[in-house]
């Protein structure tokens, strides 16, 4: 017995389909319908190039060091270095005190950037090339000096003098 779908009234008159199959809309036109609804683009979109805003970074503050010391200079002491050359030195402060007694006009310490200048002052009393620090002066500040510092007592020194210094270096 044959199927009722195979009867002549259900046959497809389309020559592309064989007889005896279930008939209906066998054409797939979905792709054409979708293409007609969507607009095609000829070329891809051009990328937009924007400069990235650079925020400058905050530089960290450099760490500083303190180089400190105290030296008692007795009458007749030979020249001695208190600081070596330091290219990163920012400042230097020196303070003179008298641990015993009262200082007189001849109680001072000579300082210079080399031993020759303070040695000459100690030997001859001629203090060219060096500077005096007196006990009653407040403090002596040297900003920006990066060379060595040498000290020596004076010829007329009568009592021990105490020199204290603080150097700030980066």
C-alpha cells in the first residue's frame, strides 16, 4: 500500500526533486534574505590612534647621610684630617667649644682643604690658605665644599679646644 503523500495530488511538479518525496518549500533562500537586510561594508573601519597621556612620575627624594665627629685639639697637636673629599657633600657645619676654662684670642683652630696650609700655619703662624674657628663664634657653615677638611691648633693655643662637625652628604 502506498502512502497518501505519494498520491498524484501531493506530487511535486518540480523537475529538480524526485517523485515520491514529501513535497514543500525545498529552496533555501535564507542567506539571500539575510544579505538583503544587512548592509555590507567595503573596507574595515580605520583605527583611531590617540596619544597616551603620560603623567610624569614623582622622583623619590634622595636619602642623605650625616657624617659627624668631635675632636679635641690640644696645644701642639699636628694637623689632622676630619673629612675626606666627597663629591656628594651638601653642607658642613663646624662648632668650636672650650671644654675647660675660658678661651682667649689665641685659642683657635685653623682649617683648610689640605694639610700643607694648616701645617704652615702651625709652624710659622702665617695663616694664608687657611681660616680660623674661634671658640666664641656661633658656628661655621660651608655649603657646597666637597674637598677634604684638615685642622690644626694655633701657635698661641693655651688650652684644649673641642671641634664638633656635621656634614650632610647625599
